[in-house]
């Protein structure tokens, strides 16, 4: 049989993001599905509640409002993220990234809690937008729009700490402090709710965010999301190269 | 080339379709279609799906055709292969199939023009993008509980290499339920065609080998009930068979939750 050139790159998949464990750099976990919940912050929900009763929403959401950060968005700590010419500023949401360590399906919150392996930090980056009506693919799914790291802190025997403070700073200046405990659904409830229709596997990540998009950043900025026990996730925003890429040589 | 991923005798193989009845496995064995378990023909990296990409279907759902592609993402948990079972949730009152042409990207690309788009396509497959309409909410619509469920996206039976499909924008799509034709259309009626979709997506993100675009469905939706055999077929690409099962039949073994 002769090789089919169309299939060659399919059979040698590009590498996925791996995250090392804190204090055990020899062990790393391959990142799978990254799923986040919008409108989960209580303050944000309250601020938008009037809007949710109007068109096109009609009524506040009954289920978690979920979005995916696909493979092209996932990048490591200390990345230089290239902004396309059409993007002048981006919205930055600091998130707690909960790394799943065992399958979770049709779980109770207790079971969901038990399947969490560890946590790290993530930034949900987005082109600023106000509508939640349609999936925000062009806003949220640009290359490198989900830095994750710096490493995974395994959960101790006490399990997930629910109320973690995240500090967002830009160029060394503190911009926002938020707490992950101030949420409509806590992480275990959220994971259990999603697992009613979707099976999670080890390496999948659930993002539990601050209120969306209050932080704004632009080219040249260095952004840090920090927590004393989880470390600091840092990245910078730079210009896209003038020459557009068209693809790998055939 | 039509290449499937199948399981037989405790191992996963590529299977190359020889005709409507036999596959040649990568180790040279010839097997009949009914002897294998069919896996999705690829493990998609990122899956994009199109909503309202056929004008007749948009009308059917009482929407005006969109001005730009309505794209949503599908998570990895949702895919199953040919001749597999899809679960209808116990509380669902309206669950429908969607026969869709799946376009598989063959190599990395960014900022591709419409003219160059086909150079980045590895091949095609058939997708059945089931939706549970009961769970629709007006937030990131169509939302993940509608479109991202376990077992709810059959793919297959195989991947057909691009050279075998000279004009992917002129393919007849049909769906039958228990042998009765319920949906028919033609890919020429897409609002945003394949080159436009590749150009639109690659204008703001890098596409990679293994990315999959499910290009939307024409009109002709019918409630799919447990026991129904749903056949989604696209000429030159394949005939994807799926059976809808009830939640209670599927979860014959008690769930972990019930055991606890």
C-alpha cells in the first residue's frame, strides 16, 4: 500500500500542552479538554441579572454556562502571546484551573470532589465582547488565549480549598482581587452538574473564574495571576509577526 | 482511500474499505464489516460544528440565515463510531439527528485564502450531530448540554481521502429513520461553503491536522426515539448507521452514583 499524503500529518499528531507537578518536575500531565463556566461569579451574575431577563436571553440560565478553550488556545506559563492586528486590547479573567485525576461521570458533588487531583492557575483571554448569546469562538478561541500553569499543586488530604484569592496584575500593578468562593456553583457542584452529560478523564481541566473580563491588557503588557500557595502564572502580549503563516510546506 | 479505525481480536487497526462488505486491515487480513467494532475514524483535535448553515434548515428552526458562520465547539467525550448506540436522555421530549459532512484538516494552517483552502483538507467523513432540544438555553447557544453529550456524535464509518471527493460542494445528504427517508439535501446549499469556513476560522486561529469541521445540516428533522435506527448518508463519503437507546437500556449496570 502506498502512503496517502493527505493522512500523514493526521497520524503524527502535534503535541499537547503538558503541565509538571510542583516539586516533581519529572512527572507531567497531558492537558485534555479545558472547560470553563461563565456567569458563575455572584457579583457578575447580580450585575447582569436585569439583562438576563431581556432579549435575547429571556430568562437567567438554569444550567452552567459553559465554554471550551480548545487545543490551539492552551499554552504554558511565561508565553509571549501574539495579538493579531485586529485586536487592540484583550479581556483577562484569572481562573483557578482544577485538574481532574480520575474519570467523572454522573457524579455527586462528593464524587466529583474526590476525582480532583490538583490545581493550578489559568487566564481566560478574550477579545472584549458583551454578548453571551452565541458561542464566542472568535473572541475566546484565538491562539494562546488560555495560558495555564506554572505547575500543578496536588490537593492535600483536606481536598480543594473553595475560597482562593486570585490577584491579577498588569505590569506589576494590581488590578483585581477576586475570590473563587464567591460563586453560584462551587467547583464540586459544577463538575458534578457537567458530568451528568459529559465524562471527564484525567488531564481534563475545569476553569473556575473570577468575574469575566474586568481586566484589560494590550500589546507590551506583562500579566500575572498569582496566589500565595499556587504560585504565579505570567505571560506577555506581543505583536503578531508581519508575515502571515499559511501552513507547513507540503 | 477509505480508512476506518476498527477493533478486532483485542487490538485497534486501520481498516481500508475494499467494497461495501470487506475491509483490509493494516496487517493484511481481510475481514467483513460485521466482524469489527467501528471506532470514530479519527480522534478529532478540535471539533467545530456549524449551526444554521443551510437556509432551509434555518427557516425550519425559524431563524434567519446568519451573517457570519455560527460556530460552536464539540468536546472529545461526545464521539462514537459507526453502528454504535446513542443515548436518549429519559427526560428528553425532542431529540433530533443532524446529517453533516465532516471536513478533516490535514496540516497546520493560518490565514488561508478561500482559493487555497482545499489544499489543507485531508478528507471527509459523515457526522451525526444529535441535539437534545429540551436543554437549549440562550447562553452560548447551542449550549453544551444540547450538543456536547456523551455518545451524541457518531462519526464514520471511515475517513475518505480528499482525492476521492472531487466536488465536496455537490454531494447529496440523506437521513432515514427505520428505513424511511426523512431528511435530504445537498452540500451545494450550504450558506458558508467549505473554503469560506476554512478561511473564516483560520483568519483568527491556527488550524491543525486532525481538526474537524462539521458543516451543518439541511432541513428534515424528526424526533429520534429509543430503538430507532438512524442512517445518515452522504454520497461518495459513506453511510453511517446509529441506533438510539434509552438511558435505562444503556446504563444496564448501576451507575457509581446509585451504588454509593
